[in-house]
C-alpha cells in the first residue's frame, strides 16, 4: 500500500464512522467534568518553554480514526464506544494520570469540543495540526491556524500526510506552512511518516521547534503485509538520522496501531532516541500505560541511551 492508498483508507474509515451517525468530537457533554484528582505523575519535558508530559494522548481514537488492517468494522466500534461523554471522560482520566497534552487534528467538531472541555474545567494542553489545504496563497491554511489559536491550542504542527506529499512535489511550501504557523507565536512542529521530510527540514534549516515522526520496530506478524499495518519503513535509519537532530522528537505510531505491546514499544522508542510519545488509548488503558511509562524510565537502557534528551 502506497501513501496515496493509505490516505484513501484513512478517509474511508472516517467516512464509515460518520455514516454510523456518531459525532466526530463532542461540542458538549451531558454532565459536568468531575473534579480533577491526581492519581499519578509521569516524566515531563519542555518544548519552546512549555512543559509537556513525555506521554501524550493520541487523538485518532477520539475522532474515530482507527487503523485496523482489513477489519473495517473497528471504525464503527470505536465511534460507538467513544461517545461525546466518553471522550471527555478519557481526557479527564489522562489528566489524572499525569498526561497533560492531547495531539489531534482539525476533524469536525474538535475545536468547539476542546473549548467546551476547557470551559468545564479541563486542563489538558493541545498540540494540533490543521488539515486545510496548503498552497501558494496560504489563505485557507492561515484561516484554519487562526481558528486553532483562537480556540486556545498550545502548539501547531504540519500534518504528516501533507508534509509527505509536499516534500516530493512542492517542498518550498513546507517552509511557507511553518512560517505561517510561526506568525501566531506558538511552538511549531513538523510531522512526517517519511524520513525525507525530516532530512529536508534539517538540510534547509526550517525553523520548527519540534518533530513528530513515526517510529516502531518491525518485530510483529503483520509488519510486512502492507495493508494499513506499518508506518515506519526503516526504523534503524530513523534512529540514525534523528540521533543528529537537536530538536525534541515526538514519536508516534509506536505500537503500530496496537500490534506491538505498550511496554515493548515504549522501551524501543525511548532507548533509541525519542523524547516524547503519542499514545492512542481508550480510557481503560491509561492507568496501565502510564504505569509502564514510569517503569520504562527507570531502566538503564533508557536512562543511559546514546541520543541526548531534548525537551
């Protein structure tokens, strides 16, 4: 499956969830948020002066964008489970367990939902990417970024799907998109599935504050099926390139959409250089996953890893 087909499959999944009549993200919830009761602390780092938890909550499951190989019913299953109330509950549980940031994209209803969540007392920070088109005049993209900032997001980043496409077609627009985001005076990142995006940004000295890059090993049965099953073509090359990058690196797709056990994934990415991780979790997984994160951070191979910590 090439990148174009990957995007088509992702869009198909989102369409299926919408067809089921489920909201993409809540604009309101039936009940007020419960009081925040801290149950766990986890490691943190800083990006452009803002403190972020080393584990961040992934937004795909909240917006019903799941990767489930050929099991397409899982899209509808996630949509029926993550109701508006459950989405807010999940973010609250994340906050209770030390996760202070959600990474998400501008799916329908997301900005209104985040504003409502904070209005009800939610404290979670947001790193968000606009999915508006990027072209020479940047009008739509600028307007979308402005809406994100008006909604109170804490950082912006270039969507990985867009970066992958631009690097081989109109790479100069990567700089233009980054400069557009920088004009809003918030930390700015670049995401990518393809390593050449990172290489291009480093070579051209793009002024981004952080990277969001896919990273996972291939030691799982479906890694070579090429059916919505792998997002990091050559993890050894990724580790080698990122070892020379002196910016915070947020790794994502580290469990290969659920194919790699959480502790195994955390051990691999942190010992091989990632500074933060995006973890897609349902509410009932958060307690165990944050416990495993703390456990991994006590390991010698993580504490004494070769790449310097950034952030």
